[in-house]
């Protein structure tokens, strides 16, 4: 039995789900608009003879059917970044504006972080945090290659992240007392990455799911606390486990002042589940989006958007 | 004057007159160096803050925070000071060097590929010695690749190991 069999009762088309999970993922890159335009990146790929096609839902997310994302000039210039198609979703759902103050609580290795920076036109303040010092070097490397200048990189436990070093409570004009937006792309059991990481199930256990769910709750609670009233928090994982998804939302809805809002998602998916393993969740968790690999031929994903203090 | 604490990020003083840490470059000196060296518009770096961590490593940051700041990074590495010849970083040249009008050497396709792989070259150049912005043409326009050190009729690639690549020859 693989962990996937746990979820077959939730899936609309089990045969398609299984078949998609067995297929490898196509190489996908995101165009980095901090350093170039989509047209220029595509021109450069064309002139190097690298076949590419835009996804049907985003002109700056390109599939490379025959090539890997590196070893070409557009990559050397930081114009493109290898990033799984579905992982482009949470930053788009968060949709920050230039000048905003944004916290990425679990930022390394930085694909979504650098996408947030691009959506902010590399202006405002982006705090990219990760508790894993080793993974921070990948975040720093990616941010530098992609030309991000609005990021402050921190190495703290997101569950008790302090705003004091950002000037909280001071009368400085740039002091950050709360963020406008936060992204919690949480550490998870990664079941949805099985197409990319065939060994994703090797370390799977229900104990691990339960233990990581505790961490996820702590991080999401802190993200809601650190975001201003009216601001938004996006929660995402690459797992199918309701314990790590809807149950985490249910916990935070109860513990903090926030509510789930609808996602205007450009990708196909199904609503969050309101019941699992004998437990019922707040009905609003149905506003979350579950993406199974067969829906859009991507990895598996979960994404939800919360509005704070409203 | 106090000594530089290389373990933390300190904002650069606006001008040399406000310097409190020995040997620290000022914001004005850093901007002047980039503007003079590469012929950039004087307002290119308006709105950015500049920070030092380590011995002379300068960072450019699009935001501002209380100084000193307890972070692993603020913005991107920009310039190496506290040595005779200041040296811009590859990533900063890629990010800000597109509008450069001086000290830019444009390589042909074969030279550009070898430069990115870390090879030293002997291209034709009758300008200044020192750190040059190395560029090539891609998608119809000139684009900076990185930094080269031109001395004794030789262009040394100083592309850091993590940014080097051996690209296939494509026809």
C-alpha cells in the first residue's frame, strides 16, 4: 500500500489519478520579469533552438518538452527559473503589489519567494525566512541569480518569528509592525511531489504527518498574527493529507482572527474536504483548492487564502 | 572611529563626513563608483540602501531596516570594497549593467560561451584596464554576462564558480 491509496476515496477519477502519479513531470520554467520580459525570454529560447510552449493558464510559465531548465543563455542571465508548474500558483494567489511588505515564512529554496519579488516589481520589502540554514544558501543563490534586491533573508523558527529586528514599535517611517501579506508554503510530507521525487514515500509515516501538522499549525498561526487586519495569508502544501491541509486551516480558523476567502484559481482543482477520518472541519475549508496530478498534468498541491481580522 | 564588525549588516554612512567605522565606504562613494565606472545615470540607485557585512562586501537593498540588522542577507551583493580596485559582483552587473555606456566589452558568441565557462580570453580592447562589464548580444540586444578583469592584454573571467556554465554549441 502506498500513501496514495489513502486518498482514493477523495479523488474524483482514481484511474486517472494513479496514472498521472506514475508519469514523470515535464520540465517547466518561469520567466523572471525582474530581469527580462516574456517576449525576450522566448526570443532567446527560440534563437537557441530550445522548444518551449506557454502553459494555457500563464504566459510566463513555459513548458520545455525536450530540454532541462539550465545550461542555456536565458538561464545564465537569470531570465528563467526552473519551477514546477503548479508551484507557480501560491504567489499568484497571494498577488502582492509593488511596495507591499510581505513575509515568506518557509522560503528556501526560493522559487516562490523570487516569484513574489517579481510580482512586487522588486520593490517594497520581502522577508524570506527559513529555519534551515543549509537551505538558506540555495535561497540566497536563487535570489541573487534572479536579481532580487528587495529581500531580507532571515534564519528563524517561523512559529515565533519576531518583528523587532524590522523596527516593530519604533517611530521609524520604515518600521514594520505587521505585514500586508504572508505566504506559508509549509514543510509537509510532500506526497504530491511523487512525480518529481519517486522516493517521496520512502520516509512517509502517519506519525510524521501528525508531527509536521503541528509545525504547520504553529507557522500559520504566527503568519496570521504577523499580518495586518485586512491583509491576506496564503497557505500551501504539496501534500494530499487532510491532516496537513484542511485540519490545519480548521485549527487556525478557531485559534486566530481570520477567515477563508475564495480563490480565483487559473488551474483546475476541487474544493477542500470538510470531513476526514471521522473528523469534521469548519465548512469554509471548502474554499481551499485541492489539485490532483491528473487535473492539470502537474504535481499535487493544496492552496488556501485567508483574510486577517475581517 | 570604531572598527568594522564583520559579523553584521551596517548601513553605509551617506557621505564620507558621516563615517564612523574606519575604512567603510560611504553610500555616495559606492554610487559614484558605479556611475563613473559604467556611465550610468546618476539617479540609477535612488531609493536603494547600501550595507556592509564582512570586510568590504557591500549589499544593495531596495528597502530599509534599522541598522545594524540581524539578517542573513539584505538585498544582493553589489560591490567589494576595502581593496585597491573595487570589484562589482556578477549578479549586480547583470541586474544594473544593462544601461552601461563605459567599460563594456562585447564578446562574440564563441567568446561569450568560453567566458561563461570561466576561460580567460584575449579579445581586442583598447580601453582601460581593470574590471570591465562583459556583455554579448542576445534576443536582439546587448546583455551583461558578468565581470572580467582586463590586464596585460588578457580578459580574466571572474564569473563565480556557482554561476559558470558550459553551454552546448547550438547552431
